[in-house]
C-alpha cells in the first residue's frame, strides 16, 4: 500500500502507529514506520484527527489505503509530514459540491517546508487515486489565511467553489480540481 514519488514514500498510518502517536511514543512510532519521527509528533491539534481516523479505520478496515500517510523522505528515512484522504471517494458530505470527489489534506513539519514535499505528495496521492480507482475529482478545504497552502492548491489547478465554517478550523475555502476538464 506504499505510494512512492521521486523523493518520498507515502506510508499508511496503521492503527498501531496512530495509537503510539496518541501515547506520544515516538520511539515506537519510528519503529513501526521504519523512519525517524520527530520528537514533537504529534502536535496537540492532531490528537483529534488521529482519534477520528482510528475510529474510521476500526469501523471499516478497507479505508486503510485512503486515510493518513506519513511523508517519508526516502534518502534520510525521516518523516517530514503527513498527507491523506479524509474518506473513500464520493462521501455524502461532498455531494453538494462534487459528487464523485475525495477530499485530502496535508501537513509538512516546519523545518521541511518550502522544499516541494507537499506538492510532490499531493501529486502522488492524486495519481494513485486516478490510476488505481478512476478518481478525477478532488477537494481541499483551506483557511483563507493559509496563504502557502492556498498558493499550492492554485498551482495544482484547484479553484474555489464555495466556503464553509468548519467546527474545528473555522472559515475554510472549498477548493476543487477536476482532472480532464
């Protein structure tokens, strides 16, 4: 289930990895991942996301390929961030916007930003979804003040189609990319 790009291995977060992350056991996380995990992993605001993804995976193990992955720099075997789809394609909550889409998000640790990791990982994830599952519609939700992520989304071809208020993140733009259009 590994997705590879030119510099990165996108390694699925297993239940064991997410549980070790919640326990803040970075040694165990590094062992499970096969890569160095930074000592500050996970940041406090990621605890909610990890709990959510654990619940999803416990309810439906078939979601494993779609959910969170570590961005691992293949040369240094270091986790530089994470990326993942929020669900399998065509979830009910996206029906008003893009009925066949899948939503994804990413985070790159501060010391690894501005090196092209997010772009590379996003392209690899979208290629995987398209090549293996025929997905051609993608959604990202990004706060309007998150200028680096907004710029990356625009460079990838995403366009704003709506806005909403997320109960955790506040105001977000809903951005869509439809391949082949």
